[in-house]
């Protein structure tokens, strides 16, 4: 399977065997469409990716490629299973772009270009929202006018679902527990951040909502805010709705608070005595700890808390500070294990901790590839 993840200015790809999980090739094309970039659009980016594969001796037309899997962020109420792509699906995805204007258009463009370059291969869309489609209504429903919500498909959809599902399965396997009997919290922490409460194979709640803006503090996104802030800025600062949305998505979060979204550089700023960086970090970990506490209540009993994503897998301080003070709730971190590093799945809680704390690397590409197999009836 060739897995393609098209972002607004980047394109990630991986050629992966869904059975063994082995990645034969992987790569990333960045700065698509920027003035100083030689990669003018997604057509050029995908051709560059194919050239890179060719340089490795891989010809996608003769290597036994079965299908191309495309990550699509928002499926709305329409798409919640891996879906074979045709012109009608492209049309419906275009309509759904209003729900994810920053994410769906580049994904659609990537699909269109890939279908043009690989017309003989099946193309399958896999949706970030799919895993959370069957959340309990109490968790999925906003308390707004019901008719308005139904007409405009307003509900809590959740995102990073492919990662949450994959990591929850891996966590249960690591603990040697049956998945259906395992209750866990998964924390996907990267430039985008989300949390989920999962009982067995079913998510009971997640932090992201109608869009990926809700929930935890992120690299450039605000996470939870008072909705009245939007109207207040429109009325008092003479900002348009588009300007406010742009600010909340692209100039908020860690970047908005400190001027920096990279946690490695943020750590250096904190060590040099930068008060804004320290505040940004404190806001980030406070919000994260609040969600952990909420999901401990949602689950009632929790078997594991798992960190994943670039920050979750690599930043021991974030893990330590997010769990600080939760010992009486059953979370006992082993500081030596937490600082020990490593790249694979590992336990960082103390042996006596009632709730296991794990670090599990995510692998969305492999999960997407396996979803493609199910869509093909394999």
C-alpha cells in the first residue's frame, strides 16, 4: 500500500506492507507552494515523491502496488468507513470542506493528483473522524439549537482517530490484556494535540470537536476558549470572523503565548528565564492534566494512560508535569523510567502504580494501510 497524507504545504508518503508492518520507503515533501520553494503545487510534490521512490529502485507501476490510501481529516456524517474514491466521493468531500477548510482541500488535491498519476490503482480515503463516529450522544452533542445542529451537521466529530485507535490497540497488546476489557486514556501530543477516553474498542469521549480547534492547547491552535471571545473581538477589535478564526488556528496556542511552538526550543527559552515561555508551558500542561482528570472520571476505572505523538513520545518533562499530583488517583510515575528514553513501546509508571503509564509510538500510515485492506475485502 502507498499511504499519502497531503497537508496544506507538505506531503508525507509511505510504501508499507500492511501484513508485516514493514515500511519499504518513506518520505516527506515540504514547503509546497511557497515562493522560495521549487515545489509549486501538489502535482509537483507527488511527482517529486515518485522520483524519490524511483531513485530507491521502486517503480510504483510494477512493484505490486495494491492500493493508495489517503488520509482525509473530516468525513462529516457521510464518511465513517474506509471509502473507495470515485468522482462522486470527490464531489462530496469538496462539499465537506466547509467543515475543515484548512485540512480537506489539500487532501482532496492530493487524491486528485494521485488518481491522475496512478489511474489503474484503487484509491481509498481513510478518515480521521471515523473512530469517533459512534461516540455516545452525550459526548458527541453540543448544547445548541437542535434544529440548527441537525441542518448544518454540527456535532463533536473528533480527530486523530486513526492514531487513537492504533495506539489503544498497541497499548492493550503491550499490557497483554484483551482489548475489549481495557479502559484507557490516549494522549496524542504533537503540533496538534488530542485526548481520548476509550473503553475496549469504543471511544467514550475525545477532546477535539466540530473541528480540530477544540480541546488541548496546541502548537498554533488555542484549544478550548469561551465562544464569546469570537463575538467580542469582532465587535470591539473590528476583526472579521475569518480573521478571528485565522488567529485561533494559526497564531494561538504555544506560538501565540510564547512566539515558539517547538518544545525543544521552548525548553531553552524557559531555561534562559523567559517568562512567556514558562507561562505557555504551564498553560499547556495544566490543560492536559485537566483533561486527564476528566477522563479518569468518564471511564470510572482506568487501566492505562498512554502518551504518543512527537511530544508525547519524546518529552519526558511534559509527561512528568502532566501527571504531577495524580498519585492519589492511581497514577504513579517512575522518574527513572520516564527519563530513560528509548524509541519503542515502554512502561514509565512504577510497578506499584494502579494505572499503567505507557509510551507507544503511533503509526498512522500502517493503520491507514490496514484500513485499505478492509475496504478491499481482504
